[in-house]
C-alpha cells in the first residue's frame, strides 16, 4: 500500500496530496484507525476498491469498534455485490452504536438490528465528500487567530479614524507578504486547525476597504470589501485560497455619561474558493459598541451571528456537515499607559457556539486573549500576543473525546516607515491539544508582512 501511494503524482491533485499526508501519519503511528479509514475513502473515491478494502480492514484491525470504519467497509462490500459480508459490518454498526447516526442512517435504508443479510443499497456511497477530507487538512492559511483577537487591529484603526476629523471618505488597509506555514489547515470559514504535515511557503494578499457613502456628522453608512488570497508552492498550488468578503456597514456616534460611543453594524458575505473550486459561503452580521474612556482607554464589545453553507455535506450530513449557524459574543479592553516603553496593551474574552448540522463539528468555546505594545524606539515596536481557549464537542460520535484546549503565542516586530506604510516580521505558534490524536495538532508560521493604510 505504501508503494502504491509513492507511485502516484501529487501535483495539482488535492485528494492525492491528502493521501500523501495521511500516509505520513500512519507511517509515524500505524495505530491511527481513523487515518486508515480516510485513506480507504480516498482510494474508494479514486476507484481503487482493492486498496480501499485493505485500508478499511486495517482501520478495523487497529480499532475493532470503529463504527465509521464498519459502515464504510459495509458500503464498499455492498457496492461490490458482497451483501452477506456487508451485512456483517452493518450488524456491527447496529450493535456497537445503536444510537449513533450511522445506525440511524442504516435504519432509514431498511437495515434492522436483527442481522438481516439484505444489505441496503449504497449506490451513492462511492461519492466521497470533499468537505470531510478538506476539513481535516489543506484549506489554506490566514493571518487570523481562533478568538476575538482577529479584528482588534482593524477596530483600533476604525476608532482612530472615527475620533479624528476625517479627511477622506475612503478607508483602506492593504497587506501583502511572504510566509512559511507548517500546517496548511486553518479554514477560512470554520477556523479549525487539523492534523497534517503539509508545509509550504506562501505569498498572500489581504485587502480591507471601506467607503463612507453617507456621513451626516453622527452617522456613517457605506459598502465594505475584504479578502484573503494565498499562492502556495507548486506542489500545493491546488490549495491556493481566494476568499471574497463584500458587505455593508452602518456606524453611529452616541454619548453616555459624557463618554463617546461608536455603534456599528456590519454585514459580510464570504465566499471561498480552493484551487479555483467553490468551497463554501458564510453570511455574518456583527453588532458592536465601542466606548472611548476619558483616559483614552477603549472598551469594545460585540455580538456576531453567522450561517455557513459548505459545498459538500458529507455522506452522513448529521455527522459530517459543517453547515449551520454560529454565535459569538465578546468584550475587549484597550489600556493606554504613561510608560514610554509599554504605551498600550489589551485584554479580551469571547464565548462562541457553533450549532452545525454535523454532530462531530458542533461545539461551544471560551477564549481569553491579550497583547502588549512595547515601543523600542520612535518607529520600531514589538507586539507579543497570547491566547488560550477551550472547545467542548458534546455530540462528537468518535470513540475518543475530541474536546480541545487551544493555545496561541506570537509576536510582530513592526517598523513604521511612514504614517501610511509599515514592515513587520511575524512569528506565531498555535496548539490544539486534544486526547483524540486525530485532532491533536499544532502549527508554526513566520514571515514578512508589508502594510499600507489610507
């Protein structure tokens, strides 16, 4: 089986790239039952039923109670006309997990828990869902974190713009740079880091634009547009990400107890493409309130509701689908100090709930994040960042719990060349710690970023 993998070309083929990475995983740890199962599903999609059968059997050799592997092998045997052998694996599904979604799916297709040899028809099962494979690895990279720290720099820019007399209705931040990333699996929509050894140098481009179409002094309304585009090394060029994020915003200035307040509502439609193929969409609405305190500190609070719709929902959507709503609420406090060396720092907390259709991706999370600005001289600053969080997956169907503790550390060394242009060296490390080895993973990235503002 290993030789067969090595004889195929990886270039431009996401399935083959996935197969190569999974093969590395089982070479390092041959006991990874779920990895063997996914190898089998890729082979089945490619039409290599012999190799698929071997991989499913190896998955069950490593973990005899792997319900998903029993289901997959039963589907394959059913398609091959081996109904009695298929029924044996379907019976295992019913006995090992009578309350599982796999058992429910079999029941819908007429297979009871009596051991009937009439295996259900699985004509559709040979179409392995791209979304399950892509969600495990190989989605692309963004300079984003897994918590509410994502937008803090942008919010600070908005605060600065809104608390000074605007000279232009157009706001723009344009970032371009080169990075090296050891794990190509931070998804644009689901923000999930998965196990994998895919590493690549990348060129990225990230524009963020806003135009104030209407401004009466207290209210501002206009369109916005954001995006993220990556260009990987040639062996990963099929994983190039194009994320388009148009939208609208409404802002209004208030006062409360002599404190200036900025209320804002954003609507953003995100559509993502991977290697030129449509990956998924997301609609999101964020309502936020920023309070400017007398000592120049600021408090930013927000609530976001979103709905994601992925192109593929999986063979068993009730387990595998990433579609569904998500809700996030958070608050961050920006502190300014009189220190010459540490002029500012921030601290924030967020709560999140993803109510996905698929049980394996449904979670609730809590996060804390912080950063500190260390001013080394007039133009050079060092900004270390850190975060910690916990994700609970109450409905996960796997044999081993997949709850995750997320850790994040990083830093940005920024040279402010002019008021509108800066150059930064960045480095970061993300860790997803889980008792389930299939989801225990990490990532390191480093690179150079050029930022233009208007």
